[in-house]
C-alpha cells in the first residue's frame, strides 16, 4: 500500500505538507499542491480514512436527518450545510426520518453507529425529552426548525407564529376581510404555529375566524390543489388566501386559474418559505421569507466549532421572518 512518505519523496516535500494537501488546507501554495496531487495520482495513493479516524478519534463526517429528501425547502437547507462542511473538508451523510418517531430514532442511531462526529437534526416526531437526552451524549447536535427551551443553545428555528401573522396581516392591510387559509400538516409545529398566527391577525382585526375557510394540507403542492378545490366547493366568498408554504400556494393558484379566477385581480395569494422558484412564477409570489439556506449554513458552522474547534460560531435560536411583497397580492 502506498504511504504518505512515498508521496512526499516523489513530490519532494515533507509528509506534513502532503497531509495538509489531503486535508485541503489553505496554507499550501498552489504549485506545491499540484506537485503532491500529481505524485498521489502517479502512485495511486488513496487516503485511508479509517486509519486516520482511529488515530484522531474523528471521522470528519457529520450526519443530517431531514423529514424528506425532495423539495426546494430541504434541498436549500442541505445545500447550505454541505457547502460549509465541504469547504472545511468534512463529509455529510443525509438520511430521511419521514416525520415518524420510530424512523427518526432508527436513522439517528444509524448515523451514531457510523461514528458521525456531530448531527444536524430536522426531526418532527421524536419528543423533546428524547432530544434533551441525546444532547447530553458526547456527540454535538444542533436541532433545526424547532426550539426546545432546555437545549435552546443547540436550536435554530423561525418564529412561525409571527410569520403566519405577517402573511394574514398583509392581506388585511390591503383591505381584505374574507381570507382563506391552507395550512401545513397540523401534527407539525410549524403548521400549528403558522395557523395560530393567521387566527391572531384576524382576531386582532375584529374578524371572526371562519373554520369553513381553513383546510389542512401537507406542505406538498398537490394538497394545495385539493384544499383549494374543497374551499371553492363550499361557495363561501373570499378575496385572499394564505398558504402554509410556497408549494401549496402554487397548487392553489393552479386551481384558482382552472376555475377562471385571476391572481391577484380576483384572489390574492400569499405563500411561505420564499423558496427559489417563488420569484420565477407569473406573477411572482408574495411570501414570507424563511432563510433556510442561511440556517443550514449556520448549523454547519456551529457544528464545526463544537465538534472540531474550528472558529467561533454561535446560534441565533429564533430567527425573525419577513414579508416579501411581490405580484400575487393587491388591495381591494
């Protein structure tokens, strides 16, 4: 088996320099880096990560659990974390917990059994008590899109109650008084909190909440369609609709148009998340900004600090959402 010493001799550099190239250190000159890489290629050298992990007690891997592996929301968060970790020469393993208690526990155990140095957890079914207990173990964790007071210094979330309030208040400010709501899944905290914010805005404006104008979706586009069909079938007048996320807003807009209703001339629509394609719709979607890529990056930077002592990074436990006004809303 080819050794680092053999690579260093062929490249004419020290073994320490070869190690820095392997670890992608910024301190190596580009000319030297090329010499080492050429020597590695000529000798067929492959870094033995298992031996290195045994020597350092680190695997340079970070595990991430997300509810699903599809969709713009989770894609942006995973991309944000992976970008930061890759720059630091760390690898990321991603698994899906599918918002199921048993599956989330199994996937966390699987990542720990593979000796991940730290975990980024976007989990929705396991209990607060389980996560509090997990945080007491030796592996650093950061919990995303969820706030647990007992481990608040390890959490990053968005104030979804305020986000739901801002979405509905925007329509109220435009003169709307009959406002429908397509919620996300109500077994999830963000779905519950966004709906609570919606209801608070209506109540504060002196408007009675009409449950017939509220339908529960699942944060997927097709449920925005089915929920919109259900609300329209009730034939209760409304001039605006707030949706639990941008995907459901897209589905709702498709159905409104299929019924001959124009957006925003007949019905104003507000989404939530501000995923990438929201600004490419026609008209562009008014939404609530959820800085999910930034959250992914923040989580990864915190992990680098806690697991590897790489720089100083603190978490902002609860981020503040903001309204992004575009073309799908108008005054009446």
